[in-house]
C-alpha cells in the first residue's frame, strides 16, 4: 500500500469501537503500520487514531478501508459519518470529484437549486490547531465562481473568514463539499445522480407464514406471493415465498424485499394506464371515514401508519388520489426513515418527490394523526385535529405580540417538564437556537416584524405565531410547529434535508436572517486593508502559537481579531460567536470561561481608546505589545503619547513600531478625557455534546439567574413515543462564574454540580447583545 506522506488514512465501514462508528476517518503513522506488518504478515487489528485524537485504539483490519490523502480530505468535508460512508461505498461522485480541475465548468447545489459556475479553488478553508498540524486533515472544499443568471446567489466574494482563496464579485462565490458539486453544466434543476438507480427495497418488517406479500425484484418489478416459511441465512433472516402465476415457483428473499400486501396501494399485477394523468387524482383535502370523520387529511399532514403490531412508521402526506383498478382513496407518504418501497414513483410514474426508500402508498383508512405531536393526555390520535405544514388553522397559534420573559415570570412560565420546545427528528439544533434567541431576549425580534416577500411571509408567520409567541405565553411549543417551519424551509427550495438531517445553528441562522428575511447584517468587520465585510456569526480562529490554557471568551475574541487583523466597523446589536473547534467532535480547549460582559472598546475601528497605563485618551497602538502581560491582562495595548514613549524606551521594546490611532472627526482631545467603554451582555450559550445541542439562557439580573434547556431531555415510549422537553433552573452556573479564575481552574469538570460542566466544557456558540444598540435595530 503506497503512501507518500507520513500517515496513512482509513475510513471505518463497520462499528468495532465506541470511538469508531461507520464513516469515521482514522489514521496511523506509516512507520507503525509497516512495523505491524513486519511482525505479523496478517494482523487482525491495527492501532489507529480517530481524526482529532492522539489516542490509539486497536480496530479490526476488516473494518477499515484505505484512503488516499486527497480522498480523506474530500470525505472529511462531509460532517455526518453515515453520509460520508455512503459516498465512499458508492464512489461515483467521489471519483468524479477527484477528476475535477481548476477552471472547469461545474454545477453546484445552493439551497436545493443547481447553479452554474467555474471551479476556482480546491483545498481547505479552515486552519488546523498547531498540535495537530502533522496529521490532521482539514476538509477539502471547492471554491466556485457563479456564472450567468446564477450570479448573486452565492454567499462570498472568494474570501472566507478573512482569508482570500480566489476573487469574484460579491455574493458570486460559494464554497461547497464535493457531494454538492457536479462536473459540467446541467440543464435541469434536478441533476441526474451519478450512480445508477438501485431497485427500491421495502423495510424489513415482521412477516408470518400465510401473509400475502409483494416481492420487489432486482429488475424493479413486483410480484405477488404467499409466505410459507421463514429461515435464517448467513446474510440474515429470509422469507420463503410461493409466487403466484403459472409456474408457482418458490423464491427465497431477504425480509427487506417483501412487504405485506394489505399495506400497499394497488396490486403489483395491475397494468396502469399509460395515458392517465395521475396528478388529476390529487386532492388537497380529503375527509376521513369512520371514527375520525371529524378530521381532514390534507397534503403535508403529519401521519402515522401501523405496519404490524408494535411497528409504526411516521411520514408526511405528499399525494392523495385514486389509482386505476383499486378501490378507495390512496395516500402517498414520505416517511421519516428508510422504511418505504420507492422514491415517490409507482411503476415508473412519478407521483411525488422523495429520497429512495422513503416513499410508501397506503390506504387512506390506514392513516391517523401523528400521536407524537398531540398534547399530553391527548395522544390517542382522536382528541385533536391534524397538524399540517401549510394548514391555515392551528389551535396553538398566538397571533398577538408578546414580550420576552424575564425574572420570576420566566421561572413561572418556562420551568418544568414538557416545557420549552419539543424536539423531534434531529431538530435539537433548531430548538436550542430558537429558545436561546427568543425566550428571554428581544434583540432579534426585528426578524419577526420586518417586511418580507410574500413567498417568505408564511415562514415569518410560523416563526412568530406558532413558535415565539406560544413559547413566551405558554412556555411550550409542540414539535409539530417546528416541523412545520422545517418543512416550509425545505419546500421553499432552501434545503432538501431540513426535515430529516441535523444541521448547524449557524447554517439555520444564516438561512433565516440572510436568505429568507434579508435582515441587515449583524456584524460589520473591517480588515487590515480597510475593507468592510458583512456577516451574521463570527467564527473564532486562534493563532497556532497562542499561549492560552484556560481562556475566557474575551481573550479568545481578542486573539482571533489580532491574528486576523480585524476590527469592528460598528457596535453590533447582537454578536454571535462560534467557539474554536475542528468539526463537532474536536474541541481546541477543554474548558472555556464565559465572559458575562464582553468589552469590545478596543476592537472598534476608528473609535476613541483609553491608554492602558494612565487612562487618558490613547493616540498610539502597538501590535508587538499584544502578548505582553506587563501592563494588563487584555490583549490590545493602546497608549497616550507620553506613555508610549516611556514604554518603548526599554531596549526589548525599542524595535516595536507603534501605529497612530484614528479618532472620529471632531472628537475633542486633551487631558482628563476618558473615552466611554462599549460592553455587550451575555444572554445565552449553545452547547453540543455527541451531536446533541442544548442551551443555557440568562433569565434575570442576578448572577445565578440561569436556566438550562434540553428539547429531548426525556422520552415517553419507544419508536412510537415522543420526546419530553425540559427547562430547569441552574443557579450553580452563577456560583462557578463568581469564583476566582485560579480556583475555577482547579475544579475538575466531572466534579461540577448540576449541568455546569456542559456550559464550561461543551460551549459551541455564545450570544451577546448590546442593551443600547438593540433599541435601534
């Protein structure tokens, strides 16, 4: 096995250890790899390390597949392990990406739309901590300049986080992983997949002898039969089926290739009329028969179907109508999991669009309201109406304007079980973000009331009336309301996987604030070249030579600005900071101390500054003194003329080159003029542990007024159950924040009381607000 580098990279294809789930990338020193094979020509295990770790584990050789360094980099750009493994196993798109060259015409997916562009850059866009530079592989991304009618649909001008990778017009550049890039130009809005279409397979549901089933064959055809026995093969459980027809043959098939006939729409033997337009059969609303006659089943209703005793699937109605030679109304569902039999097509005719193995056609009478979305005590499916994505009626909508909660009122309304926002199907990133922003703060309430395009007004209305207002009045938001928002985002063409996949909070915020509601940028940064860059979140990057051991947020922000030569062009009303990480799993610092007040005075461009020694108006700044702790614990060092001259008279500082500070035009100068300090208040923190987001929110003026929110704190039932959100008081957080830094550093995280450890060790995003500027935004 050849390798030009110092390390060999592998992808794990089966679970063998808690640190190595399928799809994770690991590595081993080439020297150790060769030594292993010299001592044992056929070893069963290899001592490999997970990406971002320096601890080795012995993993079965059969569970690993070798990757070239470029392949590992391309796959590393994909966040989800399961998705990464899928692209490795079905290599067409990976091989296509390996062949791409600079200046090649490509198509790139941007919010579910395929846009035309020219490939301008291939490589990493993030920096790596110094400790891991020898082996850590950053993800390889493709930088693309959009062309023609697609100009303006991007997010960058070739610059990402103050680093320029190529040059193009504003909003005409995009950085994307390989799975969103295709070679050449596509003429349709949906690209043809590079892999050949696989025949759909049904889910592996329990079958019993005597069941009438439909069998899905390799040639994409269907046949009927009767189960006569079940047996266990080497590859798993199989069914022996007596097939209908003249030959009366017997087939042995895996359970996932057969499904009970009673669950499917029409018999597979029907010859569908080629000239019939099935879309004419679709209706937006149908009444249910029987006990549920009071409910209407409509497109986008969230429903559940029992496939067998104890086995329930959940999905969204995508098609309603009649099929030839079949009685009654049939319903086409898009399931939440891969337990269906198609991608929305039946016998080659497309009725709706969904991923493979997510489509299922059932009788109308088999559908009932999704019991997980019913309020507590009303989970029999008959006590409340259907929850729909686009329905105009929602009994939990609160149309009025409601102020955020604060103090004792926040405790009375929010604290307890079944409080906060109910989580469902990878929604924790959105639940935690919405709770943090709107439960006890109004800094971004302008999102809820600014004018919006008619196509986006429904999204804004759902956000205000069905999420924010119920949260502030009742202290509880049903999962159906968040699912409705997710479906509206998906159906608006913004992202095809918003209803199923886990996202990052910054991706959700950027989409809502920038692309949908067009909120003015929260952040304006001025670079060393005096260019102003707009943004909504700021990712903190730390110089590899930093000496920080137990940093505060204040120190991290100052070091990041110093190394990137950045300043704030103006005071932000809301500052959203992402902590330095390498992916979701690797933390650059084991513990970060929250700064309850963030002093941004020294970070402002062309603003009056205070001399760090005498406190008078500063006229000079010295970048070389940044790491000198002689004067103060803060990073930036500004001096008045007299103090600067004295400081730099010492031999070790004589080579420093202080630069003059610019003052606002007309600002008075002279002695005894102390510039005002600009400070932001911390109002919420998002944390992540093992891909699950939670949040801490400041709800009152006391240092101990903190609440902890988890949208999936507990669960009722198994697959057919529901998540129980919870909000709890956590005054212990304030107690630790009041400790002296030296005493706090000595506290072992696992010994911290309550949930405090998660705030100090798992912080992902800090949210700050300006009490004064928030009034004007």
